[in-house]
C-alpha cells in the first residue's frame, strides 16, 4: 500500500469515528431530552393531581356546610 492509499484509509477511518461519535452524542441528547420531558410531565401531573384533590376537598367542605345549614334550619 502506498502512502496516498494509506492516507486515504486513515482519513476514512477518522471520518467513520467522527460519524460514530456524532451518532452517539445525538442519541444521548435525544435520551436526555426524553428524560427531561418525562420528568416535567410527571411533575405537571403531580401538580394537577394536587389541584384536583384540593378542589374535591373544597367541594366536600362546602357540601358539608350546606348540609349543616339545611339541618339547622
């Protein structure tokens, strides 16, 4: 193998390594974005559940107050 062929081979190998590295970095970025999105979604779901629970508790308290008022009349 002459020098030019050897240089071409090294350049091809280097390009393949860069492409492989880029693919790995892209894959990791996608995984991180998915993980962050999942975390944000879970956090939002917890917030909504808390709001729903507070709303239900408020409704129950109002119903209880009305029942007591109706009973006292």
